[in-house]
């Protein structure tokens, strides 16, 4: 039975619940220590639990906290699956579950979207040896997105500039400028540059250890913040009419949205985790079938307000001072609505998507 008490109230509690649930499920765990600390000086790590045979050729993977604070959602699901489904949900032969808990533990603990390097991890999986993509739109509006002070007069002036820009370019270009990813402002929103972040390197280490050379790998990366409240949308980024894009539809049915068909509100283009894994898990050795499971919370504008205050706090304010409390509270509410109905919806959909993925990897090539 799905249990809303699988969700935690802090990063540390989430980690404890995850390790306890892994133990109950009989999973083996690994720890990857992050070099930074949380706001209370707490230790941070990414933890991995594996259930099923070491050499299974079919692996289902879940990832929580790619965007730090969004980890409340993914962690709650992972704990719930380990505690309430576990080995009973896996076929008896040749299938393993690998659960990656808090791939961005800094962001989770600090109630931020970004990593300790200020990276949007889901824009950071670019080829860092090449020139970074240029986001012309972001250059125009960077200072209005994150102004130097949050006085009402400054905010009103910045919002007027943003509204004028949005009117000039239209909604799609506007949201692409804001959230498509940028590689020019390290303190700004959706920054993906500067080199592979610790979380990026850790996901690659996890991939080398648990996924390389496996035949069929399904990955579900848990996110929150876009779409209708409580609904989990499986978003994919495969080129259309490829074996992989046919597989995602065979696995998850008609609810899959494909960014390459313009079916999703996500404007992410470069540096997605999906592309990072796609470069190292390649056919014909490994068939990777991946989706971002994006749960809706509140509207996009309130998300932008929360980001603005968060980036202001870490660029101009004191992240340990009195002004930090309301900033973190707004971020947390935006990406983790702590209501029972939202949690129930997350668990129902999460179990459905993971069950479909496990069924899907049994069928191999399509
Ligand atoms: Zn996200």
C-alpha cells in the first residue's frame, strides 16, 4: 500500500528513510560522499540501493533530486517502492532495480534547484570541451531575472522589463530564454556551464558501476514544477521515429510527451541528463529507455519568483541569515506541495510508471 509517510521533511530524514527502506527490502547500498555540507553542517551524499542480481542484463533505474529541492518527491517515491513493493515487483530472473537517491544532495539540503557549483544539473551534461551554447535571450534579461535587491520598486521595474521582453518575443521564446539553459551567468538561473559538476561526475560513476554493458536499461528521472498539480508527465527527448522513441511509447503508452515533437512545456535543449546517459549507454550494446517524470505543482510564474529570491539570496544575501527562511520556504512549497492528495498522486503515478518500465525491459528489442 502506498504510504504518504514515505515522504521526508528534510534531506537528512529522506536519506535515513531511504537507507532504512533499502535494508528492509534486502537491497545492497553504496554511498558517494559529497564534499560540501548542508545548512546545519550535516554530511551530504548520493546513495545507491540495488535490488536483484549483480549481473542482471535488465535494469530499472530511478533518480531523485536532479534538481535538489525536487528530491522530496522522488525520494518519497523511492522509499515507498522499496518499502511496499521491493523484490516482489521484480521478475524472478535477470532484472535488477537501481535506485539513485539524491544525485544533487547539496540542492536537496539547501532547498535549491542548483548544485554546489551553481549548476542546473539538467543543463550540465554538455560536452565541456566544446564552446558552450549561447542563449541570446538570457543575455538580454539576466539582470531583470535576478536583480541586485528585492525592494518592491526594483522588482516592479524588473518585472516591467520582463513583461516587455515577453511581449516582444512571445511566450515560447520567452520561456526558452529564461529556462532553456545558459552558459554565461554562473550566479544566474538555469546555468549549465563551468565544467562537469560533482553530481554529473557521480551519475557517470554510478552508470559505469551499475549500468554499463547491460542490455536493457530503463531510467526514470523524477522532477517537479511543470504541469497540472499532482499529474506526472513522462517527458522524453529522443529524436522522433527512432527505435528509442518507439520504445518509450511502448513502455509508457499514450501519455508520453516528446520534446522533439513540441509536445511538452519543458524548454530545456542542451545538457540534459538524458543526453549524458545517451552518450555512454549506446546501442547495440545497451538499449536505454529514459523519461523525465515531471509532476505538476504550481504555476510557472510563482516558480520564477521563487528562483529569483533563491538566486538573489545566494548572490547578494546571506544564505544563513534571517532573510533565508522565507526564501527557502517559497522554494520548498513551489517544488514540494506538502499535501496528502499531492503525495498520493505522486505515489500512484510513480508506481504505475516504474511497473510499466519493468514490464517494458522484459521485451527487449521492438
Ligand atoms: Zn526538475
